[in-house]
C-alpha cells in the first residue's frame, strides 16, 4: 500500500490551517457577538431596573402625597375629632365622595380609610376595592383598628409624617378582595387646627397592581423580582415562591441567586448575572438587581428589585449570525483546499527532484543531476547535497575507528587498561565451555587489596589511581600470557588460570601475587605497601558456572582476609574446615602464611 506523499500531506496541512483559521475567526466573531449581546442586554436590564425602581419610589411618594391631601382636608380633621360614626353626617358623605373619586382614579388602591383616634381607633369612612369597582363599607361593619401598628405608630408621628408598613399579605377580615393580596400600607396623621393628632388616614396599595402599572411600557418578556431587606420574595414569576414567611417556609432571593448576597450585605448596590457566566444561577436568563431605600427605620429599610429576560431572546441574533458564519466557513474551506493543492504542488516539485537524487545516492553512491545553479533555497539545498557526498566517506572512515575505540572502552577498565567485569565474565564462560569439552581445569583467583582504602583516604584519589595502575602492571608481570587478569571495580581484581595444571599452579601464583604486592610501591617519592588477600575457586570442583566460581572465590577471599595474617585461601579448604569444625575436629597446621583447614585463624572466621 502506497503511503501519502509530501504533496498530499502539505496540501492537507495548508488546507487544515486555512479551515482552522477561518473557523477560529468565525467562532471568535460568534462568541464576541454573544458576549456583546449579553452585555448590552445586561446594561439595558440594569437601566430598566433602575428606572422601575425610580418609578416605584415616585409611586410611593405619590401615594404618600394622596394620603397627605386627604388628611389635610378640613372635613377629615372635623370628622376625626367630633364624629362617632353614628347617624347621618353631610361632611362624612362629602368626604366619602372624595374617597370614591380617588379609588376610581387609582386602580392600585385596595383601601382608603379614615380612622379616628378616639373610640379605640374606629373606622369612620372606609372604601374597599371589589374587582374593578370601589365599595363603601357600611357603618355597622366598620371596625376598631387601634390595636394595629399602622394606627398607633402613625398617631405617634408629627403632622404630615408618613408611615410606610412592611410589605405583607393582607389578613384583615372584611376587606373584600383585598384580603390575601400583597399589600403596602401608607398612613399619615390627621391633625386638628391646634396641631394635635386626632386621627389617621390610611391607604392600602396592591403591590402587584402597582408594579404592573409601572412596567406597562417594559417589554413583555421581562420578569420582575422583588424582595424585602431580608431577602424574602415579595414578587416572583412563580407565585409559589412569594411570601414564604406567611406560609411557614421562607424563600430567600440570596439562596435562589447567590450573586445577590453583596446587595443584602450592602457592599454592592447593583448586580448583573447571565446564563453564559453563571449557568447554574442564571438558569438561561439575563438578570439585573438593584437595591432601593424603602420605608422608615423601623420598617423595611430597603427593597431589592430585579428584572430578567430569557437568554434565548437575547441570543436570537447571535444564533442567526452563527448560521451565516458556518456557511462562510464551509465556502472558505473549499477555496482553502483548492489553493493548498496548487501551492503544495508548486513547492514540492523541486523537492521531489532532490529526494530522487538523494535516494539514488544512498543506493549506489552516485548522485543524479541537481539544480546547483539555482540561487534560492532549493539551490542551497542542492549544493549541500553535493558537499554531503564528499563528507560522508570521510565520516565513515572516522566512524569505523570510533567504533573500535568504543568496543575497547566497553570491555576494558579506563584506569588500568585491564579487561572489565563484563569481558572477564565472557572469557570465563568461554573457558568453562572449552574446559568442559577438553577436560581441562580452571582456577579463579579473587584478589582484594588490603590497605588501599587507607592509602586512598590518606593521600587522595590521585595517588590511589596511580596505586591501582601499578598493581595492575605487577599482576600482569606475575601471570603468564595464557592467564588473564581483570579489574572488577574499586580495589578488587580477578585472575583466570587455564591449563591442566591450573589447580596445582594456583597456590603458587597466589603466593607470587601476594609477594609482589607486599613489595613497597614508590608513588611520588612516597613508599607504600598495599598487600592483598586472595580467594581461590577451581573448576569443576568449586563450581561449573561463572557466578558460582566468582561467588566461591569471593567467599574464600573474605575468609582469608579475616585471618590473623593476610593470605590466600582455597574454597575447598574453607569447606573442609567447616566440615571438620562441624564434626568437632581441629587441626593446627600452617604452611607459611597459608591457613589450612582446622587452623586457629580459620576457626576464628568460621
């Protein structure tokens, strides 16, 4: 199966770059448009909310002004001071007509009442709203209201003072359709000529109707939220969320919209939210909330007013733009593919010539015709190919010599020039195979220098390295050409002795090595004595593998080093001494520095 060529890959790459660029540009434009529309909707909502809040404050002021107008009528003070509510009274009837006129012109008014200070706050005139019309309550149904806060708190105010109650659900009986509605109650004192307060003028306002009047010119898709200073919903698109405190389950605005908490903490006066940034809180809407002062200090100090608009309506224009952007990206992608193919062909044709020439050069060390006379980058590349031909042969020669050096470094110790552990293991394994076939014997001598650590610590690593190099030369001088010595690492050396007489010759060679290393070394004019301990293992008596021979020679060396005099020891002697000691036998025999089985020094090791 043929793999795609450079032309195809470059065409695909350039086309993808074009598609990604156009797609990224379109996506950025779409996202920017969405952000801009949402930001504009937030600002419009904030402006509308502030306007609605201002209208609400003005409407409250207008209601308060109406209450003051009614309270300052001469007939109101006269009735509150002298009328007991019984019998016919022309002044009462004239004032009742004024009340009826106010109710007719203000559909948001639920009640208008004149309450006397005397007679326990008796209602003298009262109009209730029943549907679209105002109904005057009959004299025998008028009630005493002196026990209500809006009466005794208002009586405590100076003339022209305004009492604004908390927004609550009206639970007073006999209020016709006003009962059960969210009500805002405003009251003002009725003062006599001498300035004494003789009664109270009370206006009850249907809050929902008032807000409908105030938002009559707002878009229909706007939704209104209203909460008191504690966060209880007073107005909510879902009526079941309102006046939760009146039903025993309080529902707070700051719980439904956590972003409004700074408003209730009075650290912010306005908050904006949208479903793009806060999808869980905004729930597909754009919202704006503001705080407005409200009521007296002993009532609700402020209200929080909010407006929301569906995010889908806000982003309707962005969705249309997104569809158009997709169409533009598709068209531009087609053009990008066509242009990429043409550009890739023009660019890769001379490169294909160079690739063909390079392929033939590596195949038969010849090079076809190259565009050497070109002055652009292709010409530079062709001339580089030409110089490469001459350099390759020179580099091949250097490479071969370096390979030989690397092979030698990989198998020899850099300090002493002796074979390292890896090469020794290979040679020993080969010697074992040959000995197994021919019946020859082998001996492995594990040499450990006795006083090298003290020399290294006292005179430094430089002197220690020279000592190791000198020890290596002495070991090579003691051994024959058939034998092999290697450095295992640190101050440890290993010797391989071949031949049928290896077993018999090993002790003599070990003794020769010890004598050689006990001779004084002169390093930088400093006489040094190294000394050594040697362990001997033999093939096949002490092992038939590289690992066993090295391990047993190492064990014999440690036994020799632990004796009273540094010496050498064969592994078979170590085993024999262990067997005799286990059988209760002890033989005290010495042969020079050699520790034979049963010696005191060997017993100390065991």
